C-alpha cells in the first residue's frame, strides 16, 4: 500500500479518528486485480480500522447536505459572534488604553531625557545609551498597539468569511 499526499480522493485524511485507538486516519490507494485504484482511509497506528474513501466522502457530503442553515440560524449565529466581538472589543479597548498610557509615559521620559542633556546634567554617551533603550521600548509598545488593532480587524474578517461559508458548506467542502 502506497501512502499518497494531497490527493483529492482523500480530503478527510488527518481529520477522521480511529475508533479503536483515537489516532488520525491516513489514506492510501490499492490496486485491484484488474488494475483499478481504490482509495482507503485507515489507521496506521493500530491497523484495526480501514474503509473505502469514496464511501466516507459521500457520507460526509450527505451529512453536510443535511445541515440546513436558515436565515434565523444565520442571524442568531451572527448575533452571537457580534456579542463575542463586543466582549473581546471591550477587553481590547482596555488593553489599548493601557498600552497608549505606557507609550505616553515613555515619550515623556524621552523628552525629560532630552531636557536633561540640554541642561548639561547628562553626558552625551549616557544620553545615547538611555535614548536607545527608550527608543527600543517605544518601538515595542507601538508594535503592540498595531497588533491590538490588527486583531480586531482579523476577527471581523474571520466572522465575515465564516458567514459566507455557512450557506454553501457542501460546495465549500467539495471544493
């Protein structure tokens, strides 16, 4: 039996689990006596389960076709996701506020450092070392602020993508 990679005949490889040992199924092809290829899902860990891939694939399609997503379900799902977003958004706003405060504090320190140099109370070499450290911290805080903003956008994109997939789940699966 030869193991195949990324075969369209085996879309469930790695997604199905063996009922005997719990490990993921792999997939492979066998040639019949007349030379035809037949694809199978099987457990390569305990070798106790094996079944035809075309049968499993058809059963999954039937299962997915049985899922009906009505407009009411879609609206409910969308509302739940929006509520989750609001909850994570309020936490995200708190984090952004804290990070912005940290950035303001670092900018104030940098300005104080510059004034200390200008007043002659700090050696240029010491100034450079302290300024470099502050600049690195400021850069890190700004990066964190950007990341927090990106998370909200990415989450909205995922919700929108999911909402497009749900009504066409069978088509999405077959593609």
